[in-house]
C-alpha cells in the first residue's frame, strides 16, 4: 500500500488511531474485531507507508507498558481551497486540522468566466508544485450553489466545458471534492469545532450572505444534489428588493450583511445631514453599533429579531438540539443575541425552543479551509 491508495482495512485502523490518544495493537484488534497478529500486520503496513509511527512504550492501565501508535502530522495532507466573492485562499491541512502551508491570493474578485476559472486552477497547481507536496486530494469550498454529485458550481463557471474538479484532476491526478462555503463552515464545527458530539444542530452562516448547514442524526443534510440549506433564498422575506438569484422576497435580501448595508443607507437617507457618507459596509455598521451608534444598533436589532423569527420556524420543523450562529456578524454578539432569542421564542413551538441551546460563536477565515479539508477526509473515510 501507499498513502495515495489506502485499503479499507487500513482506513479503519487510521480512524481508530486518529480517535484514540496513544492507541495500542490490542485496542485496534478489539475495535476492528480482528486478531492481534492481523492488527499487528496491518499496522506495520501503515507504518511502512509513512503514515503512522511507533511512539514507544506507554503504561496503559494494568500490566506491562505497551507500544502506542500515532499519526504523523505531515503524512496525510489535503490541499484546501476557499473561493469567495473577494477572497481566494489555499492551504495544506493535515488530518488533525492543522494548516501547514497557507497562501492568500491578493486583489481577487470572483467572476463567472473561463478566464477566472483558469486563473484559479493555475494558482492551485502552482501552489502544489511550489511547496513540493503530494497530498491525498483537494477540497474546494466556493460560494454559491454547488452540485456535489458532479463536482460543479452551479453559480459560477457552469457554462465552462470542464468543471474546476475535472481540470484539477487532469493537472494533478488527484481526487477533488467540491462544496459551498456554508457547508464547509458547518463541517468544521461538526468535525473539530463546537458541534462535535451533537447529533441534531443548525449552523447559521450570517455574513455578507445568509446560509444554513443542518445536521440530523449526526449527518449533514445536503439534499439530493447538495443544494440544501439555501436559507437566504427562501421566499419568506419582507422586502421586494431583487436578490442576486434574480428573484424577489428572498430572506437574504432582507437579512444578509448586504441587506444590512442597504437598510442602514436607506435610514441615513431620511436624515437631512448624513455624517456617514453614501457607502457604508455592514462591517462598518457593526463597528458603529459596538461604538454606541443608535442608528446602527436599530438596524442590527431589527435584522436580528427577524432572523430569530425564521430560525424559530425552522425549530418547529427540525427540532435541533443546538443552533450556532456564526459568520462575520458574530462580532455584534452583545447586540444581536437577545434579539435572536426573542424572535425565535415568538415563532417556535415552546417545546422546540426550550429544548434548544443557542450559541453565537467566533468565525475565522481559516475555518472554511479546515472545514473543506475535514469534509474530504470524511468523504474518503480517513476519519
């Protein structure tokens, strides 16, 4: 075997070693219901492939010290890619979720044309060659709708002859998985973040857009093609503004970060003297609110109450144990949290609301990279 072509039996051993600190041969044999000699043989094959190592003898309970085995941090690596409207990041992420190499492509703007697609592919190929790495695969997180069955974005490059997955597969001869940004963040929280061990949960991505990852019985609900969780495109908004999808009344057109910008600008237009200027970003609205600006606070509170109401409706449908709200708007936690709870309590069934824990958690740019890498490892049964 080698680390680029791993048999199912070896993957099962890797799963055991990854989940146990200082794993022994008898533990492996028990977990896989195989004999100790067979466990010893398979483990040695993984050592020979350069994936795990013998960390020496450690006292484990009663009896004599036993050899323990651990995964080499650098042995299994995935190239993780995050493509947003104005950000393009590439990293190498190991099996434990650690970033070992990182590059942020400057002055990037996502466009729906082949020139942009070819630029993205070149950057990823050059990154792999520059760092002289041989990863087990590539995980790509891209904003918009993604058909996970065919590895193609439906929002960008859909008319290109070949998908980004096909092009990278040809250049680097590696398996490629593709998902969207909100699902990547959801996978991060489920596999190594705040939702580890939680079977029924919502992850709400509240940033410039509005997205949702849903988990039921420990599994993410991705839908037949991967289009589940398009919370921002549900036709329950209370505004007639056109959405980027071309429709009106989308929830995202009312509650997304972009909508918050519009609401603040519309409010300022009612004043004779506007001290903020014509272009105020939602990041600036958050900073103004945290600084005590009553107009910014009013806009955020209104959006938060409405978001809570629609989350409350979903509570009655799905009955999650935990709802985590994250994304770049998490910084306004002290302003938005109580309003979200109020809105949810007004719309959800009382039993569903009382049994659900709400949390606003931090968001960092690398979470998407780590999330799509862990999604790859999960898809190919390394974890």
